[in-house]
């Protein structure tokens, strides 16, 4: 708690703009998922040392050096995304169905010679859907109490408004309060909705019956530009420049009912958009000339993002004033008061990625791949547009996140030369620490207090493929699942952080991918 208290003070003393983005927003954008061509997905993405596929530009760029002919391919997919949540015996199931354009790319293979040390110089480009964010989630139930205090989002409003006042004497009644970089929007909402008293303390008359619903849309597109070299048919070296386009939107509705005609609802819309770039270097080696064993290594620089956070919020509160028999409706609306949304720019620097892989072939009949990847999310950094560090957000990154370990396994069996069967498996450890919470600085314009701590992720894949003289087709099925602990907010009760019991969430995604390509 001491670290978070220090960070709250720093957010006021040195912050150059109102706080907005959070660790949870950043992780939605940066955490990886398996995607690419149907062959790549069918083998579980374990092709870092095997190469010979457009999608290896993003894992081990040296894989493009394996090509000895030109290649053009595109991939489409059909997705079923399911979220099941359970809290206090209340269960909600949300399912989304979506077609997606997953990739299109090419490789131009330029032969140098058969006897020269440098055999091929290859160039590649690939567009891919790096991250798809389409998800709905709903939960409902009583929030309970801790040490005699009813748990409520209003207490989060109190924390923000009350902690602000000792540092900056904010005029919460100002008509320009939403533009005050020292005022937190959530606290202002509580004051305008009369959910906080004159001393800025929370008014929670009864146990809270809460309802939460969210809708997420958008994702991240990636554009890879690759160059790779074949040296003596034993060593392959490659480099990729990646460009990223981000467009992520989230709508949340949170409602509290106190059972005496009083309560409120808070709606939040936010959007994160922008661009980024990174570099990837890789190498594949056949350590023994007569052996089919291949070893691969790759390193990915951080992705440097320039992003824009845009948000607006609307609160309607029904308050029963003393002596009244009917409630009074009080409202706060940042969108109408500002005539639009608040916009805040920031920079995000993701972690370095280290990748090691093995590949082994048995003639032209069997190919086996294994891959390990390490990424330390606690090293992720937030910066202001002028380059200064965002102390609060960086402190939260260190408190909430940890390193992840990803293992990919895959195989391809060709019972006949033109037909292939494939299978793969992925495991990724959790990036969130068990005690991670979504904390907002006292000057934050974020009003969505919900957060999900995702657990480890598992992925199973199957695939088939056909190779003609020039045209090839691949079909793959991917099943991905992970669990999450969801919380609509957290409260500070005394010297402890308190939450309602976790809503248990099951996240599943089924995806069918189809790739059509030409090699010549």
C-alpha cells in the first residue's frame, strides 16, 4: 500500500496531464495470441526453427530464408468467442460470432547461386491480425461487506475525491471541472450524483446489489517487412520491421441498487488508438551438415507505441433526500459538458521478447517443432508525449505484472507428398500477479473501475493441407481457453484492499482458418 500511496502523490506533483490509461488497458493490446496462416496455426506456431511460412516473420525472421521459391497467400477465419461468468450462483453466457481477414502476404525469393556462400536473398511482406478483441461480459449479485462496511464503487469515488483534496484544493463545483487536470472524474461523478456527503465520504445506505456489463471491440493489425539470407543452406539470418495499428473500444455499464429506491448507473465509453513499431532479428542453424536438426534463436525489441486515449462518461443517480417520499434524479455527463470526449496522448513501451526453437524433420514425411518464448511484462513502461516517465502507471506495472513463459509444440505428417496432417499445442503462463488490482490515480479521467486477472492460457490446434504444383490450400482449427478472476472495483477498507469475491470467468475461442496460396 505504501508504494501506491507514494505513486498517488507523484501523480499530482509531477503529472503533466490527467491520468487515463491503466496497466489493464495496456495488457489488452500487448498480450499475444496465436494467429497467422492456417499451416502456422495448425502446427501450433512452433515453426521458429523450421521456417518456410509467412507467419514466421513475426516469431523468427530467419524462417523466410528457408524459401527457395516465391509465395503469395491469404487467410480468412470464422470465430466463435464465448465468455461465461458466474457470481453468487448467477451465471451469464455471452457469445460472439465473427468473420475475420487474418493475413495476406508474399515472399520474393532471389537466388544468388548454387556454389556461392550466399545462396538466397529473400524479401517478404505480411499483414496479419495480431490481436482480435471482441468480447462481451456480464455479472450480477450482492457485493457483501468487510469489517462492517458495505463494498461499493462509491467508496472508490470517495478514495479519489478525498485523497485529492489534501494536496490540491479542487473546486468540484466549477463548470470546467472535467478539464481540471487535478480532479479525478470518478470522484467528481460521486459528488455531482450526491453519492458523497459534504465531507467527501461515501453514502452507502444498504448492501449493494450490482450489475455489470461490458462490450469490447477492435484489435491490433500488424504489418511485417522482412529480409532474410540463406548461407550455404546451413545458416539462415533474417530481420523484420513490424508496424502496428491499434483501434480498441470498450463500453461498460455499472449499476448499484440499494433496495430503497436509491441507486445509480455509470456508463463509460473509451477508445485507445494509435500506432507502433518494433524490430525482430533471428537466426536458424543446422549445426551438423548431415543432420536434419535445426536450432533457432530470435530477439524482439520492445514495441514503441504512440497512443491516444479517448473517454466519456455518464452517471444517473436516484437519491432519496430526507423528508422526501420520491427519489430525485441527479446526473453528470462529461460528453455533453465537454461537447465531446476527453483525449489524452501517451507512449507505451512493451517488453523485450526472447525466443528459442528446435526443428527436426524425417525426410519429407514428418516435421517436428518446439519453441520457448520469454517476456517480462513488469518491465513495460508508460511515458508522456514529451518522453517523461509516468510514475504512477510504471509503479502499477511493477506491482501487478510478471514475466510470462510460452511453450509451443507442433507436428506435420505427410502420408503422401501432396497431403499433410498437422497438430499443435500452446501454453502461456499468467502475466498478472495473484494480488493485482486496478488502481486509479487521484487525477484519473478513467471511470471504468472493473478489472480481470487472466490466468494461464492453453491452445490446441489441428490442421490439414494440400499441395499442388503451384496452388496450395490449408485448413486449421484452433481452440483457445483461459480463466479469469473478475472484479467490478476494489475498495480500501482501513489499511487493506478489499474486493467482492471474484467472479469466475471462462473465456473460450474457436477459430477455423482457411489459407489459399500460390508458390512459383
